[in-house]
C-alpha cells in the first residue's frame, strides 16, 4: 500500500478530475492505493461490505494482474467487484463478466459477481 501522493502520477488517466475527492478518501483510510508487481501497475480501491471497488487501475501487463486481482478478491472474502471507469474496454482484461450498473456520462460503473 502507498499514499495517494505516491500513486497519483501513475493514475492520472483514471483519476480524470477526481483527484481531490479520492485524495481525501485515501487520507481518511476509506480508499487505498496499491503499487503492484514492482510498479507494473497501480490501482486505487476501497471495500464496501463484501464488494471490492476498483476506482482506478493503470499500468503494464494489466491482463495478468487483473486475473490475480480477481483471485485475491475471492480469497479475501469479496463476493463482487465494482469497477469505475472512463475506459470500459479495460474490463476485457478481467476474466469475469461485468454488467453496466450506472452510466454517469463520462464515468461508467460495472459490477461482476465472483
């Protein structure tokens, strides 16, 4: 886990104007930033009950890393993943089938049961 300041520059595309809100969530402990596989990928997450919420996800080798995220979520007791994105094509990286649950214009929100 790392601070928002440490991850911010790596998550620029995904943050897309939400920097202040997500920074506050990280500083208050609601959300967490992660550096994965020696900096190949970065993500910002939070948990809401039994649901893992992925707010931002960027980097290299995302397909392989996405599969590991799904497995880690299952092993941690999560029953679903909710994915916030402005780039829905990234969901093709996950083995799960995601369904659109909210269309906020620029941001789309998808969910998948584990």
